C-alpha cells in the first residue's frame, strides 16, 4: 500500500449511541495520525432514545475506549446487571433466569451443566441458584465485584450495565471532541455517488457539502447512506421474529434497584423493566398484527410500578438486516445496519462488534472487495446466531390458545436453529463455536427455562461414582450461599461506589 492510498478523511453520519461510539473508537485509533474525522448529526432529528441494557462485553469496549468504568457508572446513572429474569414466557406464573457468568465448576474437564441433567435424572431437585453466583445474588437484590485474584466460588461472576442512553451518547461525545472529532450540526439531505458507485459527497440542508474517503452510516433505522444512497436492500426477518413495534416510557423508581432486567411475556410480545439509579425504563415490544398501538400503550402504562415520567412513545421497526452491511466506501453501524428486538440486549453489542470488525478489515482507498465480503459474511453469521437464540425464547412456549403465542410456537424454525435443537434434545449438547456470542450455558439456561429437556446427557458426565459429583456440588452450593449472604445489597454497593 502506498501512503497515497491511506484513508485520510472519515465522515460519520448520526450522533446516537452508534455514531458517538464510532467517533470515540476511531478517535482513539487515529489519535496520533492526521486522519480527519467528522461527525454530522442533526439536532432536529432525535435519536431513538432507548437502548439501556447491555451484556458483559460492554466492559471490554469501555477498556478499549480507555474509559474508567466507575466514572462511567457515575455519569450515566448506571446500575449493574447480573441476569435477565424471564417471567411468564413458558406459561403464566412461571419464571426463569438467564444469568451471566458461570454455573458450577468444571468436573473432570466437562462443564457442570452436563452433570446437571444426570443429577436431575437421579431424582435430585437442587436449585440452579445454589450453583450460580449471579442468580444467587440477583434473587436477593445483591451485588459485588468479584475478587481481583479471579478466585470465586461456583465459577466466575460476570455482569453488565443498565444505563441512560442519552447520557452515554453525551459522555462519548465529550471524549470524542477532546480527541479532535469535528461535530457538524446539520441535516444531510442526500448522498451523491461517483462513477464506481461509491459515495462521493453528502449534501446538507444549509447548502454545504461534505466529502470523505470512508463513510460510516449511523443514521438510525432510515439508513440514510446505506439504503437511501446505496440501495443495499433489507432482509426482512418478520417471519422469524414477528414483533415490529415497541412502546416505551420511563417511570419513577420504586423499591430497590434490581441488579437484573425483568422481561415479562405479554399477550402480543413482552415487556422490559430496566432500573437505573434515578428512574426505571419500561417498554412493551409487540407484534402489531396481534395488538393495536393504543392497547399496547394502555397495557404498558397500566402495569408500571412507578408513576410515568412522560407520555409513552411508539417506535416501529422491522426485524432483519441490510443485505450489505458494508457497501463500497460505506459501512452501516447501529440501527442503520439492522435490528433484532432487544430481548437479550444485543444491539449495542452489535455496534461494538461492527466497529471492531471494521478495524480488523480496515480498508485503504482501493476498497478491496474481499475485505467488504469478509465483513459482510461475518456480520451475517453473527445476526443469524442472535436471531436463533432469540427464537429459542419463543417457540417452546406453552401459552396455548393465545393467538400471538400460538403463532410463534407453530412457525417453522430456521435450519440452523432446528439442527441445534435436535442436538440439544437428543443429548443436551449445543454447537457453540468460540466466536458465537451466546455460549452453551446461555442456551442451557434458556432452553431449560422454556421447559426443554434432553432425552439423554453427555456420556462423559455419566461417571459411575456420582457421589464425587455430589460432594463437589455440596462444596459449590455452600460457597455460593456464603457469598450471597455476605454480599451487600445492590443499592448499598451502588451508593458506596457513586458517592465521591
Ligand atoms: P439513533 O439513536 O436513531 O441515532 C440516529 C442519529 O442519526 C441521530 O443522531 C440523528 O440526529 C442522526 N440523523 C438521522 N438522519 C440524519 C440526517 N438526515 N442528517 C443528519 N443526522 C441524521 N440496544 C441495546 O443494546 N439494549 C437495549 O436494551 C435496547 N433496547 C432497545 C429498545 C427498542 C424499542 C429499540 C428500538 C432499540 C433498542 N436497542 C437496544 C437498540 C439501541 O437503541 C440502538 O442500537 C442504539 O441506540 C443505536 O442507535 P443508533 O445510534 O444507530 O440510531
């Protein structure tokens, strides 16, 4: 590569979580370089204004951005998240946990969850919470950081954050501007293309134009560059994931701040409850084929445990993704790239993996099509994996006679999911490639929570003297119980952390 081919100018369109995450990361990468980065956002076009629950890799991203996590928690009204509690998904009155972190300990090099099935088959009715520190703490509204030496009873504790998305964007903007990112407040009206079919210029409502070598489309659902400019096309997954709307409202905080998200199944979808330090975020994600906006709104407001702080807002979306996430000299990051409902809080994570992947395949001005192809292939695999995992939350439901739930139970599964579930159903095994976001344990917890049970278990866990396994189980449950009893409440932990 000659120096003349290097990317010298990057334009990011959009100043939501995606735009400012991109600006901050690229700002760090090019901090000692003369590459110019501009972010164009219109203060007349609001951000989506939701997106408040995350998954544990958020901390790796903060580290990459050189952000102190404690400062971040203080500045974004954040709380800690150990798990999601799924209520009423299998049937009304039933609930289960999808925790972060480990479950039990490895015994004879095999993961604990394989022994779990044998233990059940032997008639023991232990509770998963006794072997999983995240659930044990969550059940008691408690929280603590794992010890620095990494030693922790019952396997590793892992956690994520709930935060105020508006404050996060403002926080990232502050850092980005310190790193020299130039913010232009104007509306982009259209993009014109050059004779290669790449974006040549952005034309703005004030008559100005912006040109760059590389464009990052963070303009939200509209996909201003990737779709309106480049016509990348959209793969609609509504047949797999029929929810197409959400109504969202913030409410006053009541009771302790739970160190977990609550996801409650409703007649045409599900409702989230995300506690922040100062308020609670709520939303009802639903399929408009099964409930009207006004009914969904009434249902949401009627079920809040605190007073609403504003009028509810309805947000429409289509599950799926752009046919090309990267097209020519434009890469779509965030909602402009695609959307999968926030059941497992994966969208912000997809922003981060999209940005990391862009760094892995960073182009020069030749824009080698092989880089684009690799990026698009990997991103699609990631979307498909998450789609399959989300569908696992729906299809085994036993909410018989409720039209939405009958519909999701009876819909055919994608081959990738059908194969996975056949393997699980026969022997409790899950194909989990290393790079997949949700590992065996996540599939175990959700499949088990949704009432699925394998016909047999891993023969390697079928050791003749099960007393040894029972002994280990006794030690783990004793240690987990002791840890949970000694831990402070999540509220106490937060107060101590955020008080200067
Ligand atoms: P947006 O926030 O929509 O920002 C778009 C930006 O583009 C704005 O700054 C706007 O001004 C700018 N813009 C648009 N058009 C123009 C133009 N013509 N000229 C100039 N600027 C323009 N994710 C999670 O990880 N966890 C969650 O719990 C979660 N919950 C969600 C719940 C719902 C109902 C929805 C819809 C999404 C949720 N998400 C969640 C996703 C998350 O909100 C988004 O991934 C995240 O906010 C990123 O959005 P964005 O920056 O891509 O788009």
